[in-house]
């Protein structure tokens, strides 16, 4: 069931900042919902998560963005652990040559285990990161008999995870991707089309100025199994600023029509506004945490 939840910077801005709703009855009704409404809906979402959260042994990989570190998802993971929603069980460090160091161990228990993926070269490109993600998933399949995983990527981590799914998503020698969350990911690079098209037009027709990356994803999306569930999260600093300060809202949501046109039946999006909606704060935002919890483990 399709759902709709409500949510050109220079490349230099991205490098400097670093890395860092699908309408439903409880979601934003439009992209200009005020902060008071957002706070109320977050409270309701929290209650819902506590009541419906389900536990399994399937891991969820958290992938940081450009210049990301172990601290990139620290706040979100700590919050999920504090609320007994999920448990970080493993940290995987991928070196520049593709080799992997593993800290921790998968318990095999129904904890909604989290695996934090760290790239030693945290300034490398999406093509290298695609191969490194493949290496991690191959290790999980071969050494831990993991057949299914979820992926959560912030910024470039979301871009690289999507490129991975479009490149290797059909391979049965790798774990199947059940659910994918992208937080502030520049799928159309840093092209801001908000002045020439509405969010509604973007969601229907895609960006009116597609980047090379978006054109790549147009070709790659048909290779992603369309039973994968997808949640796209974008930040909007104000009614007048359709960006999170780094990534344009229209870029973070740009792949929605690609997914819809390729038969995906579970696509959600969220526009986060007000305080803590900036690029580096999206994974430091309790509302985002609750939305991800509901999406992954409801």
C-alpha cells in the first residue's frame, strides 16, 4: 500500500557540513505543517511505537555520510537502545582495500540488532562505497548466515546504499534488502528544483532538471526488487527554504517517482521541519528516530 508521509547548493557546502512522512492519519498533511503540530505528532508516534514494536533477529545496517564517523548515528542508536527498540551488536569497519574489521558479534536473539558500518576512508566516492557495502553484506551472508537486512543511510550513505541496491540487489548470493531508509540523501545531487516545480509535481514527474546521478538511478532502479519498502526523509529549514541547509528537499525526495513507476508498493516520505531539521541534525532528531522505528519495526 502506497503511503505518503509529509517532508543548487554548492558541492563545497556538502563537504564542509559533512555527514550527517506516505501520508497517513498521523502524518503531515502538507509540507508547511507548523512546529507545534510536528511536536504533537511525534508524541503520538512515540506511543504507537512503544505499543506495536516487534522484535526479530534481522540486522539493520546504519551507513554514515561523507566524513561520517562512529558518532554520526550515535545519538539515534543510543536512543533506540534506551527505549529497548533495538540493540547495537556489531561495528564493521571497512578499510580502503575492502578488507573488514568486526567489533562485536550477532547474538542471534530477537533484539532488532543494529550493525554500524564505518568507512575508514570516509571521503571516498559512492562507487567505492557501493563495493564496500557489498563486502559487508557478503561477510554477513557467508560468515553469519544472514539472509535479510534493512539499510539506513544518511546523506551519501543513502546514495551509496541505493546504488548498491541498483547494482547488486538481484544477486541471490547476498542478503535481501527488506527495508531501506534514506535520510537527507542527495539523489539528484545538489540541484534544487523548488523554484520551478512543486513537491507534488516532483513526486509525480521527478526533477525537471535531472543530474547525472539521477539519470544513473533511472537506469538502476528497475534492478532493485520492488518488494523492498522505502522511506525517504528530507529536511526543510523554513517555509522559504526548501533545503536542510545542504541537500535540497527536491533532491532527497527525487527518487520517489522512479520507485512508483517501477511498481514499488510501499514507498513513504517525510518532510521534517523546524528545529533540528538541518542536514547534520536529521539523525539527531527524536521525531526522525520514531519514524524510522515505526517503519522498520512496527
